[in-house]
C-alpha cells in the first residue's frame, strides 16, 4: 500500500475514534431520564460533580460493591462510567432494623429526596377540625355518590366567602381516640375526598365542579380552602429517636401494609420532620407497647420502616416503606 494511502487510512481511523469519543458521552447524557415529579413516587438523588456509581454505592449502602444494583435501577444509564452532574437518578434504601445509637453517628451527608406527588390528597390529623367553609348539599342531577366532573351545590358557612375559579378541597372528618399506655390520644382525622373549583356564587349557595375525586363524595361532606403541602422531601435515615405510636391508617384497616398511609401521635412539636425515616417495632426486652386488642404491654421487635411525609404540631402522616412482620395500630415508632 502506498505511504500516502496508509497515512490517509490512519487519519480516517483517528477521526472516527474522536467522533465516537465525543458522541458516546453525549448520547449517555441525552439518555438520562427526566423524572416527572408530578407523577412519580420514590427516592431520588441529584448527581454532583465528582460522583461515581462506585462512590454513591458507598454513600448509600456502605459498600462500593452494591453499585451494580444502583445501575440496574437506572436503566437509562447506558455506561456506569458516564454519569453527569445535574442528572437525577433513582436510589433504593436497604432495610435497616438495627438499634440506632443514642447520638447521631458521624456520616457523610447524602441529600436523598423522596418524591410523593399525591401529598395534596393525603389525610392528616389535627387536634381541632379545620374550619369548614361550606357543606356539600347535593349533586346537580341528584346523584347520591358524586365523582369527577360532577357539579355540586354547597351551603356556605359564612366564615370566608367562596371565590369563583379558586381551588378548594372536599373532606370528611372522624374522631381519633386511642389509649396509649396510661394516657389517651385524641384528635380529628381529615380525609381529603376531592379537588373542587367554584364556578358560581350567589347569596344562597355556591356551585362547584369536582375537578378530581379521590373517593366518593356524599351529601354532608365539608369544603375547605386548598391545603398546600410539600411533595419533595429531603430524606434523613438517622433522625433522633422518637417514642411514638402508630395511631391508625388512613383507611382504618387493622393491618397496615407496605405503601399505606398512616398516622403517628408525635409531630412538629416533637422535632419530627418530613423525610425522617423511623423503625416500626413490635416487642423488645427493654421497651413495651400497649396492644389495643389485649390491653397488654408487649415487648417489641423490628417490624418495618416508615417515612414521614407530613407533620402537624401533635401528629404526623407517614407512609409504610417496608414490613417484615404484620404492622398494626398500636405499634411503636422510634
């Protein structure tokens, strides 16, 4: 082969290699998934300069050898060596049921986020009822059960006038009265049933359109102003211990399964914050929990984990993340 042909072939090869080297990381960058925080629930981490899957595995799981699981969870990462600052990846939290030390351990800060878009329709417990702005009278066509896109008539209470085009929420309430050891916890559980937009206001009633129903609306349900809450939470896997009790689930089931919403009897006044992760326990030598059914103090063992998704002064709304035993109202949380 002539010398000039060999030189030309070498030059073409170098150009192809350079183009591949430039385009491959670009393809990896463009392949990164954009998570829809209005729809997706889960744990997320935003990559920072200098991060690698190897290092993130050490941060999250205390082992660099768990990086393949992190890569498998994020299939949009085509090459584990190519991750870029600003991209968001999904992470998982391993079950951890060991007793936490009294003091927070020195650890590398990990800014993990938990995203829960459904927070605006999630229930909560307050010591007093949220003042109702009105009461649902009936559906326009006379339907007993009211759902999305139905027009409903509302009797105002007179506390605050309704505003046309404004967002409100339909809710119902129930009493929470539970014996915890030697005392009782009392509060009002609020169940969000639907989003409502007011379309007409006159001197006698207001009319509204149900924009989204989460459960059936019935005559007698209450209307309040929209209750905004934060759907993106900074996660703390090792908060200060708390001596709390699982009060009830949102749907009043006696068995609280994974990903169910429930409530505990401690809140912001007890330094509980949204994003804190706690252990649920049933039975242990030096602790006891009041069992609602038997009236006995039972020694607890680790039963699962939960994350706090909303706090009130004297209560918190939580989601059960995982369970290795049955979880019931009355179990302790710490």
